[in-house]
C-alpha cells in the first residue's frame, strides 16, 4: 500500500493495528478516464479512497438529465453509506473523470466492521459525516459568488483540472451563472 495512504490514515487518528487491518483488506486500482466504478441501480462491491485523479458521482434521470452529486479527488473517501446501510442498489453513477489511482476495500469487509462495531467503521462514518456537514455549510451559508471564490482559494489545483460545467456543478449553479460570476470578477 502506498506511503501516502498510510500517512493519511495515521494523520487521521487510525491506530497502527487499524492501519494494518485496512492494508490487509485493501488493494490498489489504477483506472483509465471514464471508468465506471458503480452504475446507478447496481450494487457496489466496495468503497474507495482516491490517491490520485478525479472521480464524479451523478444522478441520471429517465429524461437523460445528469445531476452532479459530488466530485472526489486526492485523499477523499468514496463510500455509499445509503446503499451499505439499506442494502440496496446505488442511487447514483460513480466514475473516474481522469486517470485515477484508488485504494479499494471490499464491501464485505466494511459489512464485517459494521456488524462488529469496529472502530474503523466508526472512523469512516465520522469522516463521511464531517465531509457532508462541511459541504452542506458551504452550500447554505455562502452565495454562489462566495462559493466560487472559496473554491478558487481552497482548490487552485483542482480549478485547472475541471471544466466550467464541472465547477458549476460542484458549486450548485449553472454554467451560465458561473460565466457571469467570472465576468464580474474580471
């Protein structure tokens, strides 16, 4: 397993025995651009940690519209807790947007940790909860202009790796609104 992943786990409070358990259960995946990890309506077979690259989760409607759920990039977990807890198919599509290197953990391992109330499961759940709380605060407390400014400040390297349509989707606005915001800034 990569040193970067072990460092992330250690820095985020995982004990040496927890790191060892994760390392023993996981494998490395190197994937091409536009690789589908989980189809909408299919059961996921694992969870992922992004070491390198960008992934995207989106809802697809019967009318052919796509709604962006989330983008994931380096040092992000991709865990479909709704599907895990309810034992149901994924309500969204999960795919790579770039060449991507992931750490893969089988869902069976996560099910085992959940049933054992293992500390690793709790830490993963807490990490996901904090991520969701931060994203909710970002979307509710800031105007679209402020969200764009914060995005540029906090993720300058990501800004150059996503197109305007993708950035707008992340910010919860249309590409036209993003264009207006950028024009006012110039």
